[in-house]
C-alpha cells in the first residue's frame, strides 16, 4: 500500500531552498514539465525527481520543504490531482504529459494522463498558459505573460500583488468568455483558479522580503524557466491560499460556462461555490473520480479507497466534522 501522507514541517521558518543540494538545471531531454510552475520549479531544482514523475508523498514533502505550503492544503491538492491524473496502482504521477513512465495504466475510461489532462483538474483561464481549446494548456505562453506584466504595471506599480491578482483573474475569465466557445469555470477549476492567483504571492516571494510584491524578473523565472532566484528563501511560515477571498471579492463571479459558443456564459447551480465548500469535495469524488472508475475491483479499488481516504482526511483536518465522507466505491 502507499505510505501515509507526510505530516507538517517541524520548522517552518524561512530558509535557503535554492541551495547547493538543489541547484537549478534545465530539463534534460525526456524530463517532463507541465502546467504548474510550482511543481515544475521543484523538479528543476531536484526537490522533486528531475524527470517530473513523482509519488504523492514526494510532492507533499517537496511543496512543504521547498515552498512552505501548508500541510492540509498540500495533501488536499496533491491527492485530488493524483486521483484523477495519476496511476494509483503504481503510486506515480506525471507533472505534465501522459507517459508510460507511470507504469501500466488501469483501463479506460481512466485517463492517467498527468497534470496536463484537461478538465479533471487543469482548467481554463490560467494566467500564463492558454485554454485547452487553443491547443496547448501547459506550456508557458509569452503573450499571456506579457499581459501579466502589463497588469502588474497598470495595477501594481510594476509588481504582481493582491490588487493585480484580482484584476488579472477577472480579465482572464472575461477573455475566455469572449474567445473560448468551450470555456468552463466550474468546480474544481472555479476554486483552483482563485487559489492559483494568490500562489505567486504566497510562494514566489522571498520569505525574508514577505511584502506581497512579486517583481517581474522573479515571476518570469518561476513561470517560464521553472527557476528560483539565486539565494532564494522559501516563505516565512507555512502558507495556504491566503488572500483568495480578496481576489474573489474584487470581481465576484459565479461558477458557470459558455453553453452555446462564445459570450454565452451561464451560471451553473450544480457546481460548488465559495458558500458550498463540501460540495466541491462531494462532486469531485462522486462525479469526477467515479466517472473515471465505473466499477473498480481488487487492488485498483483498494488503491482508490486508500487515496480517497487520504483526500478526505486532508479536508477534514481543516474543519473536523464539517463535511461527510463519500464512498463511491463502497467501504472495506
Ligand atoms: C497551476 C497542480 C502546488 C503554483 C497548477 C495546475 C495544476 C497544478 C494541475 C494547472 C491548473 C491550471 O492553471 O489550469 C499542483 C499540485 C500541487 C501544486 C498537484 C501540489 C501541492 C503548487 C505550489 C505552487 C503552485 C506549491 C507555488 C509554489 C501554481 C500556479 C499555477 C498553478 C501559480 C497557475 C499557473 C497559471 O495560471 O499560469 N498547479 N500545484 N502550485 N500552480 Fe500548482
Ligand atoms: Mg489551465
């Protein structure tokens, strides 16, 4: 069986993480990178295996050690992504494209396609990656980064900060509504879009500075080159999605999607929103995960149940008893 998830760090102080043991190296031929600048960077510094194939426990340890991500958030995001994008039997996840390196995959409709897989976790209106509809949902996009810089200049005096995050999040949604006929902005993407808007503030700013102002050279380093600045210190104290409420309230939007081509954005009352957090979990487990595994048996079912349990424990740790556990594959 897979190991239990790692616990929180004992020492969450800021410290040098671009250190002698974790030098940046460019991805070698065959090394996989994907839509997440955080995980890409950890792989390019050797906090994760440099080939971009990792176990959930390696990812949790790396985001904690390398960036000081809070333990509950790290566990929740990691097991959620792993359940839909990873190989639960071999316990391996690709941080980018689908690959044979994660081992023999369970039968379709399971995808086991790595983090690049569209719609189960990765989603539309990313800040520096294009929508799947336009063909490449995972590589750094210079045009989008230029917009990131432009918004930082206009709203942040040259820095990405909480004000910029609120404006850029709204801009990316408006752009997708106007140009992407398949635009979807429902849970889980609804939540990850807002969370990822604050991650650069919480994790890409040097922990000794900690002033909520991300400069453009540092931003480009992480987003494009998967690279920490020289001498980079991780955040000072563990961080979660701090500031997400500010971003969401800057331009409130309901979850929804374009239902009949561009400019047909329609709210979706079946999606979870910020007022129905347990529904995020319940829909994800009972709809998204269950649709990939209609009738698992044996070791596959066992592995799914263990990882579903890890996911629920991460959620329950934040607010014990608030959400009821779901068992789409029955209980052992
Ligand atoms: C985006 C996975 C941790 C920063 C993403 C995406 C995935 C992902 C699949 C693509 C979503 C999309 O934009 O469509 C994960 C997983 C993590 C993790 C499984 C495990 C804990 C982190 C950490 C950071 C980070 C620790 C920061 C240090 C970001 C940012 C984006 C993103 C900024 C948005 C990129 C953009 O909008 O252009 N992540 N991530 N992530 N991630 Fe992560
Ligand atoms: Mg995306």
